[in-house]
């Protein structure tokens, strides 16, 4: 009888042990992500709890088979998602949330266990210096008096980190069509190296916990759907304006010289990111080259094995599938694509075998791809705020 | 007989545990079982935290009756909101609705002015127009937030549905206070410009 009891207890413990998921590799015991709106899960002009689970870091965590805590915002979030607005998905009383500046689902109770430190609007100086006291998205992610993104991320004692900051240092100028908004390259270099040094000091070799880091660089402004070529006798060939300007205006125009200046700064910023990755032996994803390739050739959707077996080819054009309705941030499918390119790098750099996110399945359940809606010519107080919000947070 | 029972007992334990294991892990490891329903988001603010803690995946809402009831309520409440808050920038447009050309022009003008202000290229007249838009935006937001607070409180007394949580109300009051300060600030700026 005793034997039976012992065996039963043993059996139950075994089952209990199995029922808890283990990371696919110990390097992923604790993954944290640091970044801007792309990491935050911003889409179509808003961040909210229904799309945050599809942010590329959440998809990576899923493939690592680990839990991943995010600062979820009650639907429909801060600002509003243009798609939800145009499709009438938002209940009458839920408009309260964007009006009051977004409300954290957990009422900040999970602040000590967060893993996603992507903050919409953050640029390189914010990584180390900006705290929750700055309000807005910083408060919503870091907490009212919370420390900076990097400080909080490192305090989590992570074993793995992805870092994708720098977009706002360059893209802000493009979105607001104002090259004076470019972060001076010397400032960027100093800040980036300071941030990288802080991460390096928390590596396992230096007595910390981090065993792997992947850096991602900045895409080219002409690869995103936000900017569209302007044609007409009044404008220099190669000028661009935002997709939402139905009638081209000099107030929101990037001349060929502006574009060239932004591209040059992008190159300088990416050289810095690449150098830091190499100097520290970290992974490096060349998002700039990837987005350029997609812009030129489109992207055939990949399955879980990473093979491009999908029937559908998405593009980087407006409503082409890669970008959400704000033209800057990826759609759900775009996030799956981004996650997969990062997985490619992680697998190669760290000799692991993370399976890919099925872009085919993601696209099949991506409402924007399945039932597209076009906000152009449907300007409304909310859409205007969402579009302007995208411009403003980058400024 | 004893051995057979023992074997059956363990087999049953394994079967149940296997089922529990699959249930527990499927939302982590599959791409297909769960998906987010964008077509009809009915976020329930009273949902326990544990349900949405990590991935916040929602099963598609299969209860057509609930959807219909909510849709009817939305239709009525949007209509009421329009009536009570005429001219408010933030009254949500419903699919098929159209704003007047004048309001659309005003909204487009608002974006351009905001950009000109940021670039410091706005004329005095444009600055005045910008300040007026900002005051209207802040006051309109306050009006909507207060309206929703009051209306949901009234409705939940009658239909016992849950809308805003006490924490939502606290945050709303803070934001209303902030927007009030902002509107006053723009008003004093406008006053000094038009003196």
C-alpha cells in the first residue's frame, strides 16, 4: 500500500514537472526587450492589449517558450487604432480610455516583473535617462516614478536581451518632414556607446546575468509606407510627402536633398550600431537591408520552418501588408516577419534552433490583411489625432 | 487483480495529466488554436488579471446574443452622445457616418497648424487659430470623459453591467484636471495674443 502511495505521489510530481514549460535553451531563461514603439507593439496609431501580444518581442518569447510580461493597455489603448475606429470595433464607453491617456490593465501591479521595455516615442537618449516621471508612454510602461528602460530591464536579471532603439533619432525627421529633427551623429554615438556599455556591464562575463544580446538597426525612410513619392510639375523629382497628405503641400515635403541627408544620417547611425554589435560579440539584424529588399521585391510569407511556402507576397507599400495603417509601424504580419528575421540571427549567432513564427497563419488571422480598410479621405478627430500622434511622438 | 487495478489507476492519472498538460501549454506553442478577434473586441475591464497577464489572447466571441445586445446599446449610446455633445471633435464617427466638409477641413487645418507650430513657421493669425483648436480639443476631451463617467454610472445602476473600474475613474479625474490646466494655459496665451 505504501509503495502504491509513493508511486502515485512520484507520478504526480513528474507530471507537475512536465506541465511547466521550459525554455528551449537556458540562454532564454529570462528574455527582456528594450526599444521604441516597434518593440512596444504600436500599430495603426495606437498601442493596446489586443495587439501587444503580437509585438515581435512577445512572438520571440513564445518561440523561446517562456513567459513574457507586458505593460498591457486596456483596449483601445492610448490614442486609437485607426483600423478599429474605422471598423466600429470600439464600444461607445471604451473611448474613455484614449481620452484619459491610456490605462494599464494591471494598474501597475506587475511593474516588478515586466519584460517588455519598448516605449513609444523613445530615442537613444531615453534609454538610460528618461524615467516614468516624463509621463505619457513613459509612465504607461515604466510606471509613474519608474527608473529608465535600461535600468529596469537590467534589474530583471535577464539572460537574453534584444535592443532596437535609434529609429526615432532618424525617422522623426522624416515623419515631420523636418531635417532639423535629426539627432546629431556625435550625440547619437556618445549615447549609444554609453547605453551599450551599461548592457555590457551586465553580461555574464562581467559578473552579470546576460548571455546574449541582439541589436537591430534603423530602416531607410524610403522603405516605409509613410512616405510616398510626389509627382507633378511643381515638385522636384524624388520628393516625398506623407501618405495622408491627399494634396501635396510644401509644409510637409521632403526634397531629394532632405532625403539624401536623412539617408546619410541613417547610414552613420547604422554604422555605429553595427560597430557596437561587433565590438561586443552581439547579434546584429540589418533591418535596413531587409526593409529595402522587401520594398523592392516584396516578401513571400514563411511557415514555421522558415521556408517561404506561402501563396501571398506582402509589400512595403501602403496597405501592402507589412505596415499597419499609420504607414510606419508593422502590422501583425509585419511583426511576425520582423520576429523571424531576428530568430534567423539568434539561431546563427547563438547556435540554437528556435522555430519560426508562421507568417502564413499570422496573415490568415490578421484582420488588416483579411479585411483591409483605407483611412485616406476619412479624416476625423480621432484619425487626425492618431496620425498626428504618430508624427508628434517622433518629433 | 490488484496489479490490474494499479495499472489502470496509473494509466488514468497519466491520461488526465496528459490532457491537462496539453491544455496548459497549447496557447504557448501553437499559432492556430487561439487568435485575437479584431472584428468584435469586447474587452471586459473586470476580467481577472491572470487571464490576460502574459499573452492576453482572446477567444473569438461566439455569443451572438451578447454581440447583438452590445451593438444595440452602442447604436443608442452613440446617437445619444451626438445629441448631447453636438459639435464635439471627439464624437466617434460610426461606419457610414460622414462629417461635414467644414469640420473635415478644420481637422486637416489643425494637423497642418500643429506641424507649422512645431517647425516655428506659423504666422500670428495661424498661431491664434492653433490656440483656438487646442482649447477646443482639451475642452471637448473633458466633456467626453465626463459624459462617459456619468452615463456609465447611470447605466450600470439600471442594467448592472460593469463599464469603468474605480481605478479608471481615478485616472480619468486626474486627466480631466490636467486637461483643464492645459486649456486654461492656452486660453491665457490666446488672451495675451489678442490683446
